[in-house]
C-alpha cells in the first residue's frame, strides 16, 4: 500500500502541467493589450452589413468554411466566395418569445475587387 502512494504522487505531478493546457477555447489566445510578444494590437475592422440571408448567400455560391457557437444564442458561420469573406449569425426560433422563425444576420469583412466580380 505504501508503494501505491509514491506512484500516485508521481502521476499527479506528471499530469499537473497538462492541466494548464486544458482550458476552454476562449483562453488560448493572448488578449489584446497584454504585454507579450504574442499579443497583437487590436486593429479596427470594418463590418459592412450584408442585406442577404445566410440561405441566399449559400444559393449564390458562398461556401461555409468555419462554424462556432455564438454564446448560446445561435451559430456563427464564416463564408467565402472567390476572395470575399462574410460572417453570419444564424438564430433559431425561441419558444416563448416572438422569435418564431430562423433568422440570420450577415456582415462582409472585405469588398471583392473588380477583377473578382468579373469572374
């Protein structure tokens, strides 16, 4: 029984460093403003509202490249077509509220060049 205790302590010490890496996905990037060589500056980024729904953009040839949970209130999608990138939030119907149909809100991160539009 006394041999089990040193083995348990050794395993605990070996596993402690790994637990530092088991953080949630929000914690792995250094926050803006932290004095670290890995921390980028927070740079203003333009989000231009897109008057199309997520379904409409998919019908126009946009492809979903990434998805993520949007804080429990929907799903966040990144879409691309040619060299244009669009972010969309899809909100499902919520029982007990006036939100009874799925909705989406989309923003363009960049404008396609005139050469991209011709393609």
